[in-house]
């Protein structure tokens, strides 16, 4: 039996899930690409602020004071 990895989701579905996590203050595990093409992974981070029209989301690591965004 062949095992499959997680399926990609549509961008609007990702926005909906992230908005739900933001409202509930839930932690997220995110895999994304930086502007230079490198892949990064954030595990257990919280959305601090989001502005979809501006094209950014600010993430906060609850275990540190580091902010990404």
C-alpha cells in the first residue's frame, strides 16, 4: 500500500483556516516559501496580525519573543 503525503489546499481554503486559527488563538504548523525560493517551516506559531489585501501575515512564536512577518 502506497502512503501519500498531505494534499495541497487551495489558497482561499488556507485563508479561511488561518482566519479561524487567528480568531481562536490556535497554534499553526506552516510550510511556506520565502521570496528567495527557500522553503521554511513554522511549527506551533500563532498569528499576531493578518492583512490579506496587503499580502502579509505576522506570526509569533509563543515560546520566544521572535516575530516573523
